[in-house]
């Protein structure tokens, strides 16, 4: 019903920056909190960040606080993840998600998933 299409992944050297985008279909975008998760090879999926429907509330995993920023533009039906000071341990497939703000912050449940975007960080 709701499609989430991610873009912006790629290869960056340690210390560099990338911005991921996630564009949503539908007319109820602002009704959903949005979030980002990531999964590295051999690791469990982990929560990264979430933002409330109107953008007023944000919550980050401790591992990315001060380096990553989540934002949204409801007029463009898009959520962003600005990633600065990237580290090799940030390398993972990043997934956009839609759902409840508090549920996303706890790792689920998730209503809709994006297709995933590869972020590679070289040292």
C-alpha cells in the first residue's frame, strides 16, 4: 500500500558524509513516524533514528548521536538521514521504515519498509 524508495547510498571514506533519502507514496505521509535501521554483515538489525509525523520529536541510537541527523519534508513526502563523520563500523545496509514513533524507537513493529541502501565506509 505504501511504497518507500531509498536513495543516496554509496562509498565514502572514513570521516566523510552521506545523505540518505527515503521517498514515500500515499497521502498520509505525515500520519506516520519515520525511522532508519541498519544491518551489517553478520550482525543483527539495529535501530538508528526516528522522527515523529510532524518532525517535532527525534530519537537516536547512542552510537550515532552527534553525528547523524534525521529530518523530514512532508511537502516532498521524504525523510532524510544526514550522516557525518562516518566510521567503518557505520557500514551497513540502511533501511527506511514507517510506523509509530515509540514503536520504531524500540525496534518495532514496523508498518512499512524501504528496500535498503548500501553504505560502505573505507578506512
